[in-house]
C-alpha cells in the first residue's frame, strides 16, 4: 500500500471516533455482515460514521492491508481496530462492546 493511501485511511479513522468500513452505507448496507454491524451500532446508540468501500476500490483493498484483516466490515473505535462482524457480534452479546464504546456516546 502506498503512503498516500495509508495516510488517507489513517485520517478517516482519526477523524471519526466510531468508524465502520463497510459495503454500502449505514442507511443502505449492501451485504449481510455490514448490515449486522450497522444494526448492532444503532442498538448501542453511539453515533458512528461509515466508509462505503464499494465506492472506492483503493480503500476497499487498502483497509485490509492497513488492519491486516482480510474481510469487510471493519470497525474502529477511538483509532483502534476492533474487528469484523463475528467479533463485533460476540462483543455486543457479552457486553464487551459497551466497554469499548464508553466515552464516545453522544
């Protein structure tokens, strides 16, 4: 990944306390895994932003390299990579996600 793309991704993550790289948007998810994470985030009541990787092939591939994680969606909270759909779902179910989201509630 080139440095410009790495900086672009880092700037997006830094600018948004809760950011989901996903297929589609939070208003129109375009894959089931992305839709699941959007629904979980909505249930937490925490404001979040999304990046539609389908609209930007460079980000779609670059985020996988950036996080060293092969799949999308990818959730970042306060600059830290949290995980994909299965991890976020598990953390939500066992209460860990609330702890991670502490401090970013609106």
